[in-house]
C-alpha cells in the first residue's frame, strides 16, 4: 500500500461542498478530458422568498450608488430585463456590527448573472457598503494552489489501484470506460482527488463553468477603491481538509461518487443549482443531508467526512468573520451555500453568538 496520510498534507472537496482551491485544480485537470457543452438554463421555477428562522426584520440596506444601472423591469428603450436568481443571502447584526452572508456556487451558468444586473439590488447594495469582501480563500492564495493540490493529490506511480479494494477499482474502471485519457490520469491520484475528478467530469458535462462561479462574479463587481478581499481560510487549511482524511474516509468519499450513474449525478447537480437559485439555505442543507444519507456506504465514516469537510470549517469561518467585523464596518462574506443552513451551519452558529440573522 502507498504511504499513509499521517503527514501534514493539504486537502480539498466535492462540487456540492467544494472549496475554491480544489475546484480550480480539478476543473483545470478535468478540462483536459471533457469538452463541456454550451450554456444551459437550469432551474425554471420562479424564485421564492428566502426562508429564515428569525422573526426580526432586516435592517435597511444602503442604497446602491449611481455608478451602475441597478433598475428592474421595463425600461424606456427596451423589454423587461433578465432577473438574477435570488441566491441564499442573509444579514446578521449584533448592535452596530453587520455581516452580509451570501451562499455561493463555485460554478454556474451565464444566465445566473445577467449583464445588466448580475445580483439582486440588496446584494449589490451590501457589497457596495462593505469595505471588506471575505471569501473562503483569498485570490492571491488561490493563484498558488494548483501546485500544492498536484503535489498532495497525485502520485508518480499508479497509486489509486493500491489504495482501493479490487471491487472498487473495477467500479472506477467501469465508470470511466468511455474516457480512457481521464482513467489514465485517475490511476495517479489519491482517493480524495479521484473523488473530486469523477464528480467534476459529470459537472462539466452538465455545462457548468467555473467563470460563472459566484466568487468570480462578485469580484467582477467589487470595485471599491479602498476595498480589500481576504480569505477566511489559509491555503494550508483549505487543502488539508482532505489530505488529513484517513484512507478509509477517502475511500468512503470515492465510494459515494460511484453509487449513482453519471446521469443521476448530473441531475443532482442541477437540483442543487435550482435550489440555490431559489435562495433558501435551510432547504439546500436539508436536500443535501437527504442526498448524503442515501449515498453513504458506511454511515460512521460518512459522518466523519462531513464533520471535517463541512462542520469544522463552518466553525472556523464563523470565528474569522466575527473577528473581521467591527461596529459600522460591514463585512460581506461569500462562502459555499451548503455551509449556511442547518443546525450546525454558519447562520445558526452566528445566532448562538448573539447575532440576529434574517433573509436579505
């Protein structure tokens, strides 16, 4: 068997719970073997109001500046404009301290961000009012991430075969039989990265694009002269989420990705996207919990993976966003949508720290 995972290494995550670092690497690698189709419009249901457990009304958001046209509806010169999706967006206040929290998807479609108004007015106003934009990881560190993911996720030898039981390896071969180039690459990966790549092949086939991920689009409109963009995690912390998983936990991750057919996985990604457009963080988390329960091959191992990949990071996110916040100095936080909802999600952790959290 290859060396164990007891050394200090970096780690990453799957699309539904993905980190920016791994997605950057995985899309680069997977893109060598998959040519995604053109953009498709997913999620035709009319967006509904975001659900929220709190009863207090959200504090008034600052008006958007006149530098851009944020109007809705029919204009004097043309038809009704395309409306941006609702997205999970919340306002957390404690005294005069305000956190704006947006749940993101790291990939998306062009139709998710209409050129005339890529985000709802309340989101744009909050972004304009915030001197700090906090992402999962800073753009500067993201630029350095690919070599580290390659270093700690790949092997010179065909190590994946050694990590997996024969039956699981045969499932990988069967799954990738139509993509021999990708299978050759997978042979050199550790199980956590193999899981990411297999899921990403399906995501790309569904037409999702990283350039239409929420973080990329937020940075396009974050034009404050003195605004700063920071990370809630370091490069080491984010990548090590996966490389510090035991071999058994990594095999559980990969096993879950092999349970369904590619078509079923594509359907799940589209459903995640549809729910994200509607914008209810708790509904998103409930859907993901049900999916995780269905796919888990070993319940205790699956719970351990979720604890490390999701819940430990939730606590870290909250501690650092609170540390960044100051009275009358709002912070705009943008993190993966599946981190927000549920009893152990970011929104509930903020409530436990005394914040009033309402839909924005």
